[in-house]
């Protein structure tokens, strides 16, 4: 009887696999099929690497000129695929690396022996003592620093030196050291890592079960779709979760969970993996017991395809992915609801034009004031009559109204509602309320056991109240992720006020794995002096929000004309291409759709392949060309390079909402525009240009 063996795939192996020619990748796929079945098969052709740093390293023949590097432990039946490359390059990699289980944290670390020397960048001043002088050697070990690197870490005296040493440190150790240098307490860092009481440094099977190892190693199982993983080897988020994400995802919570985090911290990744984990857990429940919802249809479409890439067909059958409007309307349709939801801005303006014919004589309110009053007071508080409106709170509205003034305004709101009815339309907020009333009145069970909510900051109180009613209260009922620093629509909500109790179950992701720290700092600076909430009525700040990678400072360009700007943009795109950035990972972003069309047509006229990302156009990586999209459309996407073209200022765009004499509304508009700029900037991973035309 054949022994049960465990085969693990490292993220380094996938990265190396992605770099070899496609016609050679098939040989790797065939080898892996044999390796999975029996790592001890005679056809594997193990060869010992006599001068390797780690005596457990073996090479295996893959085709004529390629070799794989495998860790073949001296005891136990665990095999780790570490690297694949041309013969000499593969052997060189094996000579420079060793694999060890850290004696304190118990995770598998791949160490490069020839890198990581501390070099002080020119012009930096050394501190009088090391950056980590306050930590004992044992404490450095508990942060994941390998024993052989402790003295090297002790010689680091500046943050610049720490950053220069990143390549020579394991990811978990560098991350802990960086956060400590940024002000995080040692106690909190150790608490997050939850080191085991005892560690067997020869037990690779046990080490692979720990979250820190799962960040870099994937155990191959029979139900794993290995071909799908190899088809997109650079999509590491699909299989390698950070321990902070995994702790959120793979846990039975005893009620609603709220996860906050700045842009790039992996909130949506955690949400998608949470849905997959729930689907596996609820495999025996009939129907689709897991609902994954977000604000816009475009985001829902993107997430649906991404969820499909991390789930089996059986798991996908348990998950419904729909934007909140689609889903709410489906609930209403089951009850015979015949109204359509109003999304068309032009149509809405026409209805308001007719409603404003009922304006009171003598009152000097600008036209936008009425719509703002309806959207910020009448709709959220479900005012169905003038008496409801008289009792409604107007906290946050700049202009005070007497009871008599409210009575005089009410006919305008009543007329707007009459116009909606005559057109068989309902505002989405009212439709959510209708659906909630149906659920409560009829006690309808939707068969939903768990709901995952993405981009919760953009959902309205009515939408969240509906979701609360759609799933029975209990373990794993609601998993809500969001970040009000990225709120680009006007909705604000306190979860507790709509019946969602997150006490003791609020968590926060703090490390930005997408953007460089230079881009992060610029994007955060755009929110200076903005008041941001935590989705539950309390203030929130991006304290501890860090990026661990570095790059050039965002490029701010002022042009005197559109022609000059286009010349600058062309030069930037050509430079990015020369630097090896794929054109499909470059996105030109504009504030309006009309501008996006204009820039897309111009880029096309220059002979460059272009893909305009509209609402119904996904960012298909099989399609070539520079992407062009609006600031709203790029929400949820990421690119190596972002060029924000033809931008003016948040103040300029805030005024375009209308000159309404309401300081509260104007402040909300300005904050929304600043958040939108923050969102657009944080789509960039490596390069950001903000181009303005001086007018």
C-alpha cells in the first residue's frame, strides 16, 4: 500500500513558473501530474545538489533543459516544490537558498543566504543606537527573525536601512520589524502571530498547517484545481492568504463581523475567501445559502468571476453574487412587485423639474435644495406624510426650517412621489424599505444562512437594514467589509442603528499590499481634514496603515493646454512600456465618462491599442491595450500604473453638484470628491501621474 505523502507548492515556484516560456510550461504541468501521484516515482529523477546550502535540496528533470528544485526532508513524507528554471539557473537558486522551520513562530521560511546585507543609503544619518535596540534577541525571534539574521537586524539603525534589507528577510519578519519601527507595540505584534507553545523544527507537515506557512505554501489536494492555478500563476491572492486575512476568513463568528481597512489591505480578497469558506461549510444546505453583495453592478460582475476562480463548481452553486439593487429587486419580484427602480439621472432630473412647479411662493430656496432635502431627510427617515416630515431630524443640514416652512415644502416632495408613481418608478431607498416590509409582514424565508457585504461604506441604511432582515441572527450571519475613506457615494450609516450589532467583532486590516508607500502617502494626504467614520457612528483614522513596498514619488504635471498634456501622457506611456510594464496594466483615468471617451478616441488615433472600461466591459486580461476608465469605474480594480488625466481639483468638482446654499451638503460633496481622488490614486501599484491642465 502506497504511503500517504504531502506535496506543497510554494509561491516562489508559481512566480518562477510564470516566467518561463509558455511552450515549456506544459512540460512542468505534466511533471506535476506525475509528482502529485507519487513523488518517489522513478521518473522523477532526483539529483542531489552537492554544493547546495541546504542538504535537503534536490533537482528534478523537467524536459530537456529545465529543472525543478524540491525540498526532500530527511524525515517524514512532505515534499515542497520550490523553484523551476533552466538547468544552471535552477541550480544557482538552490545554492543560494535554504528552507527552515522557525523555532519560535513555527512557520516555514525560505532564506536567501547571499542577500540582505545592511547597507546605509547615501545621505542618511545613523541613529545613536540600533533601530531595534529596545528588543531582546528572544523578542526578535518571536517576531519571526531567523536566528542567523538577529545580529544583522541589530545593525540596522535607520528605516532606510531596514527597507534596503527587505530582500534578505522573510516576509513575516520584515513586516513585523517595519510595523514596530512605525510605532506598533511589540505586544500587539506578537499577539497577532499566536506562536505555538512548542515547535518541532523537523515537522514540515505540522508547519504547513500554520497560517504563516499558508501565506507562502499551498498543500496540493485531490479537490484542488491545480490547472486553474497554473493558468494564472501570478494571481497569488487566489491561494495565498495573509495570516491576518485567514484569521478573519476561517473562523466561526458568533454574530455580525465588521472588517475595516485602507485601500489595498485585502478586504475584498478576504470577503471572497470568506464566501468560499462558507460555501464549503454549508455544502449540505439546499439552494444558495451564501449571498455576496456589493454596491454596483460592475463590481458584482468582477467579483462573480473572481469568486468562480477560487471555488469548485459545487461551491459556486452555493453562492449568489449580486449587487444590492439586483438582489433587492429579485426579492420584490417574488412578491409581485411591478415597479422599476430609478437609476437614470436624466430621468430623475425631469421628474424633479415637474415637482418643482409646486414650490411655495415667496420662499427663496435654490432648486437643488429640494432634492438634497428629500435625499438626506425625507428618504432616510421614511417620511410618508407632512406629519412625518415635521417630526424628522435635520441634524447636519445647514439651513434651519420652521414648522411652517416644512409644511410649505412638503407639496414638492409629494409631487415628486406622484411623478414617480405615474412613471411606475421607485427610488432604490424606497424599494429597499418595501422589500423589508414584505419580509417582516410575510415572515418570508429566503434560504440565506450567511451574507458577505463588500464596499459597505457605499450602502445606505435602508439597504443594510434589509440585509439584516434577510438572514436569521446567529453564527456567521453577516460579514461586512468596508472603508469610509473610500466612500464615493453619499450614503452614511451606523450599523448599530439598523440592528447590526458588531460589539467585540470589529477588526481592521492595516498593511497595504497593493501600492507603494509613496503613493499611499499621497493618497492619504488628499483626505486631510476630512471627518471619516467607522461605519458604526464613531470616527475612524488610518492609524497604522502602512505599505511595505517603495517606488517613485507620484508625478504631478501641470500643462498649459490639452495638446501639451497629451504629449506628456504619450511620453509617460512610452516610458512605462520601455520599463517593461504591460500596457494592459496601465490605466488612464478621468473624472467623467465624456472625458474617458475623448481620451480613448485620442489614444486610439495615436495607434495604441485601447480598451475602454464601461459599466458592461470587464477588465479582461486576455485583451491587450491601455485601459481607459472613469474614477468611479476603477473602484475595485488595480493597475501597475495609473495616469489621472485632465483632472482639476476636488473643490471644482464639488461645486458642479450645484450651488446649493447648504454648508452641510457642500462639505459632503467635497469629502466625496476627496474620497474619489483617494480611490483613483490607490488603484496604482507602482506608478501614479496626476495631470492637470491650467485653465
